[in-house]
C-alpha cells in the first residue's frame, strides 16, 4: 500500500454536468491503494457516501492488507441512461481464502 498522487482538478470535474452539488470526485480504487487520480478512476460520488460507508469499506480492506492478507476487489459503477453519474455501485471483494462478498451502495447519503 502507498499513496498515489491526487488530482484535485479531476476530482472537481468528475461527472461534469451530471454531478450534484453534494458530489465529490470519488476514487473507485482509493489513493491509499495507489489508485489513479485521473478521470479513469474518478466518478461523481455523494460526499456522505464517499466519507462514510465507502471509506469504512476501504479501511476494512486496508486493515486486512496491513495484516498480510490478500484482498481482491471488483467495483462496478451502475449508470442509468446517458448520465455520467453512477446511480449505484456493486462491489465484490474477497479477503484471503474467504468467499466473495457483495456490497451494493446507492449513490446517495448513507448508500441506501
């Protein structure tokens, strides 16, 4: 783990005209996991979701990585119509030899 460079401009423009006032440029793969700071890894994400439930999930993965466990993650932003803003996210992750787990968040405060 390490920290990738953040691109504050890209974080501000992610989603362009479809972005809501409460959105941030959310990293699909967090910068602490060396996720890109470019638009290929940024989506307009509700700020409460980004700093709340999404961050809790990232912190849990980081904890397992710090303990030497492997963590595999698949993140699928789900779009409706022609919007550049995901309506929701489907996340699959696997820690060590455990079974795959699935988490779904709506792109709104609290993720539900």
